């Protein structure tokens, strides 16, 4: 059925406010540029809001929205002749479920900030050069006066330490283990 | 250790370390959702502001591509008309063939010319005002000889072309076909024009500025009375000051400039400000820079010269125009230079001529683009459609286009072999049927250098240079006998259409809508809203020696320009912009609000990002400006040099406004206005007041003050950040981007 009005059982503004950041980040992690992610985030909500929809539970809704975003992303790649690596996307979904939880990544970002402070100054500098200053591995190596391979190892180790730190923090915090219910909420499907 | 990419971690690390935050898309998505679900019959591109005044947000009223809809519509009509005409012409041809075969035979014997001659002569049968073939003394096969007996345009060098141009077109007796004689040097009419143009004191305007302004007010008021419409109240002095800076200098006023204006005594303060901007040396460079860029948009479009492979050196063109605006060179002289320019576009070439940048991209194989653009810009007439068929809604015929086109056929534009630039050169033109390189006189066309075009019925016609007022020039294509572009320039600069087209365009710049919509499509099919005013102003402009600054002064000091943008509650009739681009019913009973042009927004943001109060330091770097503007304009790549703009409330514009680099600079605590406010000793309320003046040229209302006070109280310990947020919100408000 073509666009029907949404059921009054949920608030569209609230839905967008709650999930837009998560969807935008998810699309960015799929490989979209910032502006592409914004457009696809918009398309995701427009698509979902076109059809009857019931917002039962935030985690399940987030998973459903990601699935729609995922499909739109695949369409987008096909239209623009980009290569789609399905395996990587599935792997990414699994990682997303593991790390991001149901708060669109707010907790992960906070944990990451705490854990980042625990890194050595040299590792912090390397990551800053990479992610803030957008330096290449070779440029980082020159600044830090180490080899290119050394710079790569330094950053990989730093990221491993960050992951381990976050894992420890997530275990000590109250786990939120609700499994995303990917069964659709779309009453039409 | 795994070297696999880790997109989730990479993303969050990037966000954390570069202090990025995900965008808030709620408003955008909801708006898009509402638009999708709302009924479709809403007027396009119309926003509503709080006071209930509907505002058209068309990007630039002057942009020719703004009226694409109209052009497309015209094309559709033309196609239908073409089919109808074809069917009718076929039937008529059959009947005529059977009924008056003898007459057809006579026609063929008279039209067919041996050798390379065209199948039929161009248009005498279409020109009801002059038909040389009906003159028994004239030999149809040798029009040059026969035309020598016709009345020539006698140009007396002692008489100013401006003086000869004082008769308004509507009162003129339809001009018979006239012919300008050729000579071995510059034609007399060209010499006369150049002499007048270079000699500025030759202006013959008798009326004072005050009298012209009074005349404008009287004629505008007469239209209000006829329509029984009450004009809006006068704009506040802050509103008037803001719009005047925007329209004359392309930016909003600084707080100092605003206070200086408002603190003056009421008497003649508007005249004082206009004179100051137009004449004071402190503003000369800024004024010239803005108008140079503005007029470059008119000549080559906003996207012209923006691409790397473009033959146009936009910077040179803008500088060239700016130098003329700075000197207030008579406009007819500039037009003359632009139309006759030869030489290279490359600044380091020996024969560098920046004026060549106007035509350099348009003198292609048949120079059709040069023809249509020159007519649009200087005559205010759109002739593209009659390139292929007769005009669908007036009596302009196809030959009109090709007769004008013939003026450009002695010129071409080629890429320099030794440099990156292009060069315009004139050369002998032997006609499309002749041999351009032949020195054999037998192969040369004795009737002159012709241009062929094909009518819809497949019949090939021929055209020779003839101006829109039917003035002919010698048909020879030899440069030694006649320089066609110089002849055209002289005809245009002495035509009454040039001042009319210019006045209409400048009026549209200041008032939002021209006397015709669009401004470059004047003609019997699109009569002006105030014909008498347009004619009178055009006459005054020509008589003033094509003085641009005086024209600007007349318009900015008129009553219509000084009205509020808010219509009285009971005035529903005076919203012509709601129907844009098919606006009609413009009575100028209020100031028509519109979105700032991209240039104005750029200059305004650049100004508030710079800390100096000295106007000279406010001028933005031309390359920065071009780079910033380039993101909003692109060529459509069609044969009409149309452009598309995304500076019309698009996503890219919104993003640029919300978090673009320029906005970042403008709202940086270490830059410009915000830095000055934060580091000042003013109390918080005064600081907020200053920010309002800087962005909106007004003080905050009571309601706004109350809301801001609440924000400041909640964030007492971070006053700087609060001010930064307020400043960002002001610059992103509808009111800021509107010229109202």
C-alpha cells in the first residue's frame, strides 16, 4: 500500500530524536561521508514513517531502523556504482550490536574518552594525529620519528588497549543484554 | 596483530578526537516528512515568517535561469504551435499550388539565384515596413546597389547620440529600414558614440536628482491610486539602512555604520548615506568590487569562469568591470568595449583585453550564444526561442535572430597555442555559401556575406545583418569595408532599448522585481507594469550620460524603495512575488522581501568574521568568494548557457549556514564581532544588544530579551559560550538572511 498516514501510537518527532544519532553513526561506519549519512538518515525515517508503524520497544526499533538504513545504503551503493561487501556489513552489524548497545553510542563514547586518557602520551599523540589531524601513517611516523611499521603497530596496540579497557568497563557496569529484535515492526510486512 | 579496518572504533575515535558531534536532523526530517504528507497544491519556494508576510525565497531574481519554467513552457507551446503551423502550411501550400501556380512560378523565378546564392532572399516579404522588391527601380539580385538609393542614417558627429535617443519607443514612428554606410575606418556612428561615451560632461539631463525622484514617486503613486491600494508604512531607519548597505555594497552595515546613520538628524539623512556610499573614497573599492562581481553574473552567469577548463578568466572580468564602476564610466562605453573586444583573455599576453571575457565563451561555431546573450543583457529581449521558430506570442520572426547573429560572424574565439588563455579575433567573413579563403572575386558572393537558417517547414532562408529596429548595415563581410561587431555596438549603444533594459535590471536589483518579469524578456508579449516610468527613467539614464550611480541614487531615494516590507493586513493584492517567476501585478506598494544573494551573504558573513571596522578591510578576497560561491552554481550545459543554483534553501545551503567553514569563522570566539563583544566591558544585556544590531540591525524585542535573559541566567558561568550560541542562532535566523 502506498504511503498511509502513520498510526498515532507513537510520536514521530520523538522517534527521530531518539534514533537519528544512532542511524547516522551506523551509516558513517558503513562507509558513508557525513553528508551522505545525513541524507540516508533522512531517507530512513521517511521510509519508515510512510508506512504503519508501532514503536514497541527502543532496542528493537533501533535494530529495525538500522536494517532499513542498511537496505537504503545498499541501494545507494548500487546507484552510485560502489562496491558492496556483504560480509563486511554483516560483520559490522555484529560489532555494532557488541559495542554500541541501545543508546546510539553515547556510553561507548564516554567509555572511550575515559579509556583514552589511560593510554600513554605517545599513543594518544599517534591517535590524535591520525583521527584529528587526518595525517597519513607515513606522516605520523615522521612526526614521531619512528618507522611506518612502528607507527602502525603503535596505533593498533593503542586501539586494542582501548577495546580491552572498554570491555572491562562494560563488564563492570550493569550490562544491557537485550537482544535486538530484528523482526520488523512494519505491520504491513 | 589484525590489520583489518575497524569502522566502528574508527568512527567513534574520530568523533572523540576531532570533537565532532552528530548533526541534529530532527527539524529537517520532520519538515521533509510533512512536505511528503502535505497536500501538493502549495505555492513553491515560499516561506512564511512570523509576522505573516509571505516571502519568496528565489535565489536571485536577476538570474536568467530563474525563469526556466517559463522558457520550458514556451517551448512546449512552441512545439504545439509548430505542429499546427506545419499542418496549416501544408494545406495552404497545396491549395496555393493548385490555384495560383502562375504566381508560384513567378516567385521561384524571382527568388532562385544561381551558384551559391540562397534559395530565397531573407525577409523582405516578412517585413511589412519595407519591401525593396516592390520597388520597381530596385534590382532584387543586387541589394547593395539598390539600397544605396535608400535613406541612410546620417550621423552628425556634432550631435550626441544620447540627444538623438530621447524619443521613447512608444512614441516613435515605426522606423523604416535604414542603412548605415561603411567606410574604411570606424563607422561614423561608432566614432560618435565613443566620443560621447568618453566625454562624460556631455550629459544632457536637465532635471535635477530631486526632480527625477519626485517623478518616480508621482508615477508609482498614480498606479497605487488606480489600483486603489494603500502603500505600506515607511521602513524603520534601521531597516532602510540595512537594505541600502545590502543593495549598494552587498553586505549588511556594521554596528558603527548603523549607529552613525541613526544618530544623524532626520533631514536628508537618506541622501547623506547614499551619497556617502556612492561617492566617499572609503567605500569606492568595496562598491566597485561588489558591482564588478554582480555585473559579471549578469554577463557570464554566476558559474561563468568557475570551472578550470572555462575560457573565461572571471577574475580579470570582475576587475575590469570593477574598475569601470569605480570610475563610474558611462555604461554605453562599457557596452561598446564588451561588444567589440578583441585580444587575449590571458593577463600576461601582449594583447590582453579583459573585456574579451564576456564573449569569449560564446563565439562558437555560429555564435548563437553570443547573439542571444547580447540581446538579453543589452536589449532586454530573449531571442533564443526564435532561433528555431517564430516567436509564439508576438510577431518576432525567426529571421530577427539570424539577422542579429550575422553581426557576430566576422569574429571567432580560439585557444591560444602558446598559452592557456583564449583570444577573440575578427576576420573577413565570406558568408556561409562563400569561400572564406578565396581571393577569386568570381567565387565571392556579390550580394554580401550571408547567414543561412532553416525554417520549420525545411525551407532554407538567408539573413544579412539587420538590427532590431530594421537598420541595415552594408552586407559585405570584409573587415576593410565594415566591422560588423562595431556596427552592432554602435547600434545598441544608440538604441533606446539599452537604457530601458538597464533601468529595468537595476530597478529589479533594488526593488526585488523589475517592471517586467523576467527583466530580460521585454517585448510586446510582456508589457512593463509601469511603462511611462520605465520610459522616463530610461530617457533620464541615457541623458545623464549612462550614469549608473545617479540611477542608483534615484531608485534608492524613491518612496517605493523606502517602504516597509510588511503589507497592511488588508492588502492581499500586492504580493506579486508569490507567483514568482511569473510574477505580475507589481505595484511596489511595499518593499518586496527576498533572500540575500549568495554574494551578499558571503560578504556579510566575511565582514562579521573580520574584526576591523574600517570598510577597506572588510572586502573579501575575490578568490575566496569565487570558491565559496562556486559550490552553489553550476552550468546546465545546454545551448542556452543556463545555470542551476543550489542557493535556494537547499540542503547544501543549510549545511553551509549551520556548520560551514565561513560560519565557523563568523561564530568563532576569537574572531570578528563576537570576539569584540566578548572582550568588551559591556554588561551582558549590552553585549546581546550589540549582537542583535550586528546581525539584524535592530535591538532585541522585549520577548527576545526575556528569553535570552533566561538562557544567560541558566548558564551564568559560561557567558562566552552563551553569547556564541546566541550569535550562531542570530546568523542562522530567517531574519538575517532576508533583505527586508
